[in-house]
C-alpha cells in the first residue's frame, strides 16, 4: 500500500469516528432545515399567487394592484395618504434606468413625490436621473437633491436623512428604496395599504429576488441572499429588515421618535441594522407583505473579486452596533453564522475523502478490514447527497414561485424565467460562499474599516469614527460598485481584471499592514 493510499484510508477511518459522524450528520440537518424554511416561504408566496388567481377568476383583472377592485374607485383613491419615495444614488450602471423607471411609473393613486438624492453633481447618476425626470416631468413629481458629503455617518444614510429634510410637509409615509430595486406597479400601494390597516407598524420591508448573470460571483450573491429570504416571506411580522425597501411613518423622522434620526446620524454605518436595533429596543413592529419581493438583476460582468468586496461589506455590518444589547446580538449572530457556515462545508470535504477512498479500494485489492470503514463513509455520503438534493429542490421551488409571483405582479414587464439558472453553479456557490463567509467575518472584525464605493469608513465602539475619501487620480478605490457594476465616477474606468485570489491577497495584506493602504 502506497503512502497516499495509507493517508487516504486513515482519513476515511478518522472521518468515521463519532465526532466526525456528528459533524457530517449536522451538515445534513442544516440542509434539511434550510429546505424546510424555503418550503414554508414558498407556501406563503404561493398562497398570494392563488389569491391573485382567485381574484382574476372573480373578474378583477387588476389583482396585481389590489385584491379588492373597489379600492381602485376614484372616491377611494383621492383619500390615499401622501408618500415620499427617497432613493439615495451612487454611480450609474446597466440596470439603473430600468429600475428608476419602474419606481417613478408606479400606479399608486395617491399623492406621491420622488426624491433622488446624490452626493454631488459630479456623480454620473445626477445627469442620468435628471434626463429621466425631464422625460416624465409632466406626469410625476420628482426632483434631484444634492446632499453633499457625509461627515458623521455613511454616505447612504446621509443622503437618506437629507431626503427626509426635503420631503413634503404633508407626507404621511416615507419609502426608502435602493436604486437597484425594480418595483412592481402596485408595490407602493401594497405597502401603504398595510401601513393604513395597522398603524402599529414601525417599518414595512421586502426582499430582492436575485437574477444571476451567469458568473460564479453572481451565483454566490444569489446563494448568500437565499437563506435570508425565508425570514422575509412570513406574510406579516418579521425580525428581518432590508435597507433596499423600508416604508416608515414620516413623523417618526420629523419628531425623531425612538431616536431614529439621531441613531442614524450619530455614527450610523448600516441603515437597516441600525433601524432594526431601534425596533428591537423599543419593541416596535416590522412586517413584510407577501407581495414585497422585487427582481434584482445582477451585473453581467459581476466577477469574483466584486463578490468578495460585497461579502466584506455584508460581514462588516456586524461590527456596527447602537447598544450593548445590540452588540451581544451581533456577536451571537457572528458566532452562529461562522459555525454553521463551516459546519455546512466540512461534511462535503469529508465526503470527498470517503469517495476517493472507495474509488481507490475498488481499483485495487485491499483487506476486508479497510472495506468496513469505506462502506461506512459511503453511507454518510449517500445520506448527505440525499439531503443536498432535497435542499436544492426546495431552493428551486421557492425561486420558481417567486419568479411566477414577480411575473404576475408586473404583467407588462418582460417576463422572468427560471431557465437561465444554472443549478450546478448554485451548488458550487453554496460551498464557496459558506467557506468564505467566516474568512470575511474575521477580516472585518480585526480590521474595523471598510471601503464602500471609494469611501473608507473606520469604526470605533460600533459607530463610524473616521471617514476617508480616495482621490480619483489614485486607483486605490473601486471604479465600479459590486452588484450593479455602476460607474462611480464621471469617466468610465476599466473593470478590474485581477483574479479573486489577488483581491483576497491584497485584502489580507491590508489586514496586516493597514497604514500602508489606509493613508
């Protein structure tokens, strides 16, 4: 027996010990729990589809706007509350015009204004959205607001708060949208309707349906978002909050209730994490209606390096906090997510050893004693394969139902299709994303700084303590945003062609030598 065979069989034997079997069964259970969560989310979304179909059978061809056709009567529409939609912009990319059009062409029947908030007139988004507003100036109430540079919080939060200061004095609700959100015609009406039904709602939210562009990086983004999607498909109360879609009471900002303005302005990095912490501290209600799922096309050139930058920003939010309780919750989430991520990947690494050992055994003649360990390992591999298949089928089913729901909610838009999804890449993305998440989380924990769209933020005690902006003549900062591939500056730069490994190596080098890169 060669030394390689000896090592292979020794590892296979070691992976059949009780502790190793425990981790492999744990990985299978993680798959089954995810499958169950997606099945429940699919049930909620599918229930909405059936309700819309029933409405259409009963003669309501506009069920994508509302289930009760009487709500479309003029006498009802004129009493709808005023809504201000605030969109903080940064850069301009391939999907932005389509997304902005879907937002300003909403079929909400009440008074509504749209505020596009940019950092400066030099942002490429400024001229693009200005032309769009000119095109619709006779049909919608919209304008561009120049917010200036942030000094005490993230630029996105600064833009949002400037938008709040500018909103109409009669607005009852304010809706914050990311510029990569593609709305349905009835989305604003659906959110407002729920707010009117239950005044106790603090925030209404939704979640994106990622449309991968074909690259592994885009599938990693899709896989990263999917576990969270089950928390938004409750059809009602949820503990989750997505900053891409948040409807709130305008007076909460005017009167700084619960410290929403001061909490965001005073060192706030993440809008949704900060508001979710405030909601938890004051026992306020967050809900997510079943129709609040929005198509989110990812950039066609979304490479692996851009995915890594996005993952870094996502894990970095766990380093920000507002209270000690919030810090404890973030530490618990950090630990649990890291443990489950590597707990998910480890069984597949063990399965590879079991399969390799079995192949070596059948290709050569070995003693029956070694066959016992190989057979035990193959039993575990078979169980893992079954659980993985169940998980993928559940993910496929939820995605299929959400695609169908989005098509029904936007009947005039180009229809989405499930045919473009590559499920082999989805499986690979599951392993890659779960392996890299703890790496990114620990990197964020020890660095306490992040580069977000060319701006470097430093945290101290969970809040932004320092902001550095990279001069444009230096190529230290990114030229494109991560998901939308938006140009951050007036002149279009060349996309980064470096591999993910080079991006990761630069990130690790910065970890050890922060002064060299940060100054």
